[in-house]
């Protein structure tokens, strides 16, 4: 069996260049080397208040964006998390062995819980256990994600190890795949906070489907600093962020970027150059997205066959887990059940 990759994005509205650089772009690159599974994690999108009229639409558009960004259905298995019941089922089984205080420690839970005040559902606390289930179901080797998911990956590893210790070797221990550049894209309005789908200001992010005028406007108004020279300086968060975007989306090396910048007269010139780079990087993605969205039958067929392939793997793992836990399996009993009969 080849090495496996699995990752997913929540269908919670527009995907932005943070999701692209931190995750999807890196998924594309794993396709040659690994057996790849990419899901749209719609059950995770239920952990914060959501609009039931939009969830299925966003699930569809997120899957279409995977294709538009270069996920190749011939090489990758693309599916929707809720179409495979094994995800929710394994999450339950893992819940029963996960200490509550491991979940209460999660940074993302604490941040999101503060935003929601009294309205925190159990699902929000349980979010990382469902994520662990997504990963462990596929005997995943590597999980390409942005920096913010590192803690959830560590938790997944801890849960897998704990299960293996208590019930015998059952799960493979997965590793994160986090790129040095673009793993943490920051808000356009504040270089110290992460670019996020849930930021109330759309000006804080560049969405993958923003049109050229919107992109130009957002970059024009984005926050910079008062220093005219544009240099990679860790003490200048806005400069670091914008330079990284320019470098990665322009497929340039750091040296090339430094050379370009040395010829610029200040932020005005830089913003013009960055706008061009962003627009031309996103243009083919947007074009492909439009084509895919016109072919709904094609998209549905990809999801249907992806689900069948993923389900075959997932049901196998789930049966193995149930056996390890000692559940009475539909297709048989644990080997030595008779010796435990009460006399
Ligand atoms: P989500 O939808 O919040 O984020 C999707 C991916 O985008 C990355 N990301 C970023 N990367 C760089 N800069 C940013 N500003 C930025 N914002 C988001 C995230 O790190 C993530 O890789 N919990 C996951 C979804 C998930 C999952 C999984 C991932 C559920 N099950 C199993 C991998 C494997 C998440 O954060 O989704």
C-alpha cells in the first residue's frame, strides 16, 4: 500500500488565499507521491451557527474549488464527509477514550467559544475528535494543513497512541505536512491576526473567487507600515505577510522578490505589483471553477465515485476499531467470547 494523504476544508463560505496557500495548494503537490483523499468537512461546519439553506451550496462550491485549484479526480479521491457515516461513528468511539481536559485545552476551541458566548455547542468542543476520526479512518501518513491546525494534529496523534496502548495496535500515527511559506497567511487589515473566513470584514481577506476590481480595492486599502523600504523583517508583520503573498503567488524566490522590491519607490508600487500577481494567479482557478460549476453532473459523478472509494477504506478501518474495542460485530464475534460467559 502506498503512503496516504488526507485533508479537508470546511464549507463555511468563501475560501480565501489562506486556505489555498496553507492547505489546497500543498494538496495538489502531494498527488504524484501519495494516495490522496480530500474531503469537504461539512459536519465540522455544523459546530458554529450555520445557515441550512447555504450549507449544501457551499459544500458543492468547495468541492468545485478543489477541482479548480488542481485536485485531479483521476489521481485523488474527493468526497463529502457526511456521505460516509463511518466518520461520525468513529468520532463517537474515539470520544469514549478521549480525556475531556485534552479538548478543553485546544486553542481554537477557546477562541471560538469566547466568540460564541453562552451558545457553545458540545460539537465545538468535540470538533478535534471528529477531525481525528477523519484522519485515522484512512490510515493516513501525512496531513497537509496550515499552521493553525498543528495542535489538532498533535491531539490526533495522542488519541491514536492512547487507543493503541489500551486496545492494541490499531491506528497508524499520522504526521502533519506544514509548508514553511504560506502556512499562516495574515489578515490584510492587521498583520498580527490570521486571515479567516469568519472575520466580519471582507476587506481582511482575498477570496479565491474575488473579481479583479475587488482584489485591487482590497490590496489598495490593506494595512502597511510607515517604512518606505520593503524588506523581509520579522518585526514588520504586514511587510512579511504581503511579501510572502507576492513571493508564493508569483512563484518567485526570496532573492527575486528582494531584487524586485529594490527597484520600487514604496508601498504604492509594491501594491500595484502585488495586485497583478494575485489577479493573474487566481484567473485560471476562477476560469476552471466556472467550467466545473456548469457541469454539475460531472461534479456529482466525481463525488459519487470518490465516496465509494473512500467508504471501502473507511468501513474496513471502522470494523477493525470495533473489533479492538470488543463490540459484537454484525459479521461475527470477537474470537474468544465464550470464555467470558457468566457461569
Ligand atoms: P478550515 O476550513 O478552517 O481550514 C482549512 C485549511 O486552511 C488552513 N488555513 C490557513 N492556512 C494559512 N493561513 C491562514 N490564514 C489559514 N486559515 C486556514 C487550515 O490550516 C486548514 O488546513 N480543522 C480543519 C478541517 C478538517 C481537517 C480534517 C483537516 C477537518 N477534518 C482532517 C485535515 C484533516 C480546518 O481548519 O478547516
